[in-house]
């Protein structure tokens, strides 16, 4: 099968060290064409290094990288021509206008200058193109960097923490724009350490830690994999009667956090537990299952990883990143 | 290598310099001091009656020079010879000092400055070849210094001819040696220095360190230019051609090998963030 047709970006056992630090360590991941992958992990997880390896800006110490069927070490110029990158810092010339910054990129990528206004309008920055970038807000800078990244209509978009430093409104706007870009068939890799950003945007989440892909898959699939114990939220008029909940049969744990968060062995034990509470005179005001979020998933995964050292190779049932678009 | 890409890189830097008053105002002041103020004052001294004794001494010294050197110095009187020698020989090294000072300031920031601004990351992810980025940065560093020198040279020529011309016996400047200096000697000296400075700019960690390193590079090259310019006294044309030829060889080697010092990894602040 032609890999270029199935996997836009493929990393296999890739490692990269900086001195004694393993920035990326035996990383294997695959992002099919036309999908959105979110690299999720704390600072130092290897997200930025991964982006740099994909464009060929960094050379791997070991492993193979395949981008659109090309090797970044041999065909780096061609890959970079077909990629649009938003670095973690917008990387703009402050003393120049927004238009000059875009014009510069258009010339480098050989894009027509006619695309400048179109790209700027797409990201709602067209009204400020004549202004010096030094006067831009953080949100405007990010929008300009995004506009610059799509000027040449790239096949791959690599967005390194594109919402860093943005207020919630701007962050949402940027995420909507990314969703729109992904909808137009581009392959998108976005890095973030903000878990909620990955939800609703990612076809695939790759949880990274210490330079490795610890887990990968669709957010729901990952939640099911790691969040095996259901959690329900219970509140009552007489809350003091809830404090002994963890002694009920089938209850693994209970923790107060604005309401009682109860972890169950399985959802089947819930009716019996509720009946027991009613018998004990608890006047229940709220009971609802808690939806598994990536945040829960992330901390659950971290907890499990602390308990079990990471395997050298991904488990057979959980290939680090392969997924069906 | 695409020269269009090289010019794209150079043009954005030149544009940034052009709109940056805090860069070009000191540049104009520097050029003004070396090409206008100092020549005006030094040549003015020759024409003052109070300076007669000093002028006579200079004239005597010039008369006592070896045959070839003495033949080069034009002028019938001691004042004429003093004015001629000051205009032609004394200020020749200025033609090196000015472009090196101006260009080294730009060259020192060429790579490390981009890295500090985050632009290095943008360039590293771009389809530009490293050689194109290097050549563009080199060009953007060389052009301001050289243009300032050429413009300053023109103004200097006018000042010399207006102030010293009547004493020497007419407009005599630029001489053949000066033409060679500006067109044949200055460009390679500039390129030699910049090829080293831009290379260092890729290796140092901060702009401040790059500026220090640039000063270290500029100083010996300025001293070498003084030595070279003294050769013009004996035989301007041959000396300039010889010095220029050697400098061009060094410049071509320096520029060609300089690109190898830069890599995409150096454009990134690699190691700072994993």
C-alpha cells in the first residue's frame, strides 16, 4: 500500500537527544492524511521537537520519518514547501506591518501576493494589515501567524501551541479556525498542553510524556481505555449523610469536590447504591454520570504510568497513533 | 541557490533597517563625522595662516620621502602638498572604518537576532536553503555599510575639491588609488569581516555576545586596512590592486565556507525547549 496515500506523517522509532536530555525518545506515531492530530503533553514532553523533526529542521538521532512519502532529511525543502507552521512564538517582525510580514512569507513560499488579503480576511486580521505588528495584541499576532501559515495553501499544518497566551474568546476563535482548516482536507498536527483544546477538534490525540507517545487514539476511545471505572456525581440536601458513601458495596472511592464524586466498580451498582441512600434518609438533589474528559484521562494515564513503567514498545492493542480517519 | 530567495531575505532586513531610525541616524552621524566633519577640519587647518609652520613641516617631510612616494604627492607649495597628502592618504582608512562599523552592527545580529526574535524558527521551517539565508543575511549586512561609504565618498570628494582644490591647483580627487580603494578594496575587506561575523552570529548565544565578537573581528581588519593604505603612498595603483586581489581571494573563501557554519538547528534555539 502506498504510505503516502494512507499516512500523511509517519514517525517510526524516532529519537533525538540534546546532550543528556532525550527530547524525543523512540517515538512512533502516524497521522493519516486529512486528519487532525493533537499532541498533548506537559512542557518538555517533546511536542515542539516532534514538529521540528517533521519539517526536517532537526535531524533525528535514530528512527525514520516519512512526510507525504518524503524523507525530511533528503527532501526537506520540498516538505517545508508543502507545510505551514505556526511556531510557539508567532515569529513576526514587530517593526513591519502585518502586510509586510505576509508579503515576506508569500515571496519565500512563492505564493501570489493576491492571497494575502484572502488569508488575512479568513483569520479576521485584514483590517489591521497596514498597522505595525508591534501594536498587535497576542490574539492578532496569532491570527497573523495563522494567516501566514496558510498563504501557500499547504497540505500539512503544524501548529505549535497556537492558543498559548490567548484570552478564552481569542482561543476559541483560533480553534474554530483550525477546525475549519481541518474541514478543508488538510492534515493538521497541533500541540498543546491544554487538555480541553483537544476535545472536539482532534481525530486523534497523542498523549506524550518524556519524548514518547504514551497513548494515542480518538478521544472517546482513549477515555474508554483509561477511564474504566465510571464516576457519578451525587448531591443531597443533607450532605453529611453522603460522607460514608465509600463504604457502600461496589463503590471504589468517593471524594467531595463541590458535590460527591463517586467512583463505581461498574454502572450496574448504581441502582442499589441509590436505593440504599434513600433508605438511609438521604434526600438526593442531583445524580449524574460524569463525562470522561481528556483532563481526567490525562491524569488517569499519568497515574497508571507512575504505577507501571512505560514499555519499550507500545502494547499491541494500543498502537501509539494509528487510527482510522 | 535562488538569487530571488537571497534577495527576498536581504530585502526584508534592509526594509527593517530603513524604517528603523535608531539604526540609520547613528549611521548618518558616523558617516558625517568621518566623511564630512574630520576632513573639513583637517583640510581647514592647512588653509589657515596660523598653521603655516605646521604646514611647512609637513611639506618638508613629504619632500624628503623616497622618489616614488614623493612623485605621487601633488602640489607646488608646502601647503598644497600637505593638503593633498591629508586628503589622499590620511583619510584613506576611513573608507574601511565606516563600512565595517556600520555593517558589523547588522551582521552581528544576522542570525542570533533572528533567533532571539523567534524568526529563526520561521526561517528554519521555511523552504529557503541555508545558503540562501546566509547569503541574504550577508548581503543585508554589507549593503548599508557599502552604500554609506559610497555616498560618504562622494561627499568627501566634494569637500576635498572645494577646500583643497584651490591650493593644490584644481580638482584632483578622487585619485586612481581612491577609485580602486572604493571599488576594489573595500568590498572584499567588508565581505571578509562579515563572513566571519555572520558565522559567529550563528554560534553565539546572545546579540550582546555577537556584538563583542564583531568588535574583535573588526579591529584587526581595520588595523590591516591602515597598513594597506600606507602602501598607497608608495604606489597607489599597484598597492590597491595587490591588496584588493588578496582580499578578494580571502572574501570568496570566507563567504563560501561561511554558509557551512549555519544550520537549521542553529536557527532554532535548540535545547532551550524540548
